[in-house]
């Protein structure tokens, strides 16, 4: 499975160089030269993570995994749908240049995007900058990389994110397979519908009607037996008296 990365950068040459650095990773790249273009693309494709609250991503993944497993354990509750952890084809990481536009900085875009898309957290962004002191000094949930960019740095960050996303995909598929197996085992055999009194009366009446319409069975006439005539008795000769 490939994961979509959105690059927000107005330098075409840098975008090509970044793609070369990450070319052997399972990534699908999308690019935007302005923040408005990036918002339009996110509205169209959506985001990868299906998070419901703005918490830490690891906590969200754990909570959503528990919801999936609970749905597997209770297959009889049809009203409870299995939680979907990810949206295939959605953006799972955004690489944004800090100084792409003068009116808005990269950190401002991150704050805006996190509010607009509940599925995105600060850890789903990577900020690029020519000067580290250009980033406001506060605790951020996203990594900040200084240009010129080193391939080892960006590859390590992307490899960790890909591993997390792939684990989530595997968990979703495993939970779905377990749910199907448990449901198949728990499904009772269908019982024939019980017939009510009216149905029984209808059956009896229809049976009587069929019997009344049947023609009486014709008896086959038996042929009378021929009695053999007795053979005539032979006359015994009369005995003659002797004189």
C-alpha cells in the first residue's frame, strides 16, 4: 500500500530533489505551490487518519484500536459499527515550507489545518526552513528540518510515519477478518417459521377440498373362477348270481 504525501513548496527544483530522496519508499506525492491550493487538495482527497478528537496521535490510534476490538467481541450488536482507522488515498503527511507565502507562515498553516481537519495532528507535518530561528520558540508537535535538506533526516522521519500507518492498516484488516469469523460462528441456523392457527385451518380446509374433489376409486371387477367339472363316475359291473 502507498501513502500520500503533500508537499507545499514554491521551488520546483527542490520538490524534484525531495522526490528523488524518497523515491524508494511506498509514497504517492501530491504538490501545491500555495496554501490555498493545499487546502483545496485536502478537501478533495481527505486525510489518512480517521481521528475524532484533537489528542496525541498515539493515544488516538490506541483508542480507535480498542473500539475495533470491542466491535469484534460483540458481533450481535448490529447498531455498533466497526470504527474505521484510516481512509485509503487520504494525505497522511504534509511537508510544508515555512516561508512559502509572506502573508502566512508554515506554522500558521499547520495551526489552521489541524483545526479544519480533525484527522490531522501536528505530528503529521514536517516544517522546512532556511533558518531555525524563524520558527516561533514554543513546543511543537512537528519536526523542523533546516535547509539544505539531508536525505537521511527526512528518510528517517518518513520511515517512522510509514511504519505507524502500515501498523494501523494491518490492525484494521485483522480486526475485520476476526469480525467476519466470529460472526460466521455465532450465526444460528435459521429456524422454519412457525405456523399459526389460521395457517393450520387453511391447510386443513384445503386438504378437505382436495379429498372432496377426488373421484372414488374404481374397483376392478374380478373374473369368476371356472370350477372344473368332476369326471363322471364309472359304473361298476353288476355281479351275476350263480344258479
